[in-house]
C-alpha cells in the first residue's frame, strides 16, 4: 500500500472537511486545502500533491480554468472534479481541460474514484477501502 497526498480545492468549508475526513479514513494524506482556484494553483505549485480534487463552481477562478493552468504546470498530476453541477457535456469539457474524472457530490466523497484515477497511470496500488 502507498500513502499519497491530495490537495482539496473547494469553496465550501463543509465539503473540504467532509473530503478530508473521507480521504484520511481511506489512507490519503490531505496536504492542504484551498478556497478557490487561484489559491489552489499556488498551493499545487508549492506542495506538488499526488492528486488534486477541484470543485467546478468557485469564486475567482472556476475548476475548469484552474485545471487548465495546473495541467500546464504539472502535466502528470491527476485532477478529479468533485461537483454538484453534473450537466451534459461536462465530462467532455473537463477531460479537455485535463481532468481525468468527474464525480458527483451526490454520490458522496470520491476516495475510490481517486484511487482508480491515480493508479491508472501509476503501477502502485493504493488504499481503497471500498474494494479491499
């Protein structure tokens, strides 16, 4: 098993807390949190997390804009969008911005999706409490 770091970028303090709890319980280290896309970009550059979770709708810079910038800076870092705004065409737009997976907040915290997304390009099997 490996322990990997994740950066959570969401404008909701409640969602950040819930994600931190779910991810920590699944064996991830939440290296930090950001309230908006601009802050997320700065923290991503400073911390170099293994995975970044982005909300779609945030002040200052939305998740798609943030993803495009992060992908230029950190092209191999997996990005996951965790949003309530799952509308037709979002998955394609998100993929074009460099996001590997879109997960609906209605489906609950995404530790399993993160593990599958992160391990898709890395040979290491990570914690996955839902599938062990």
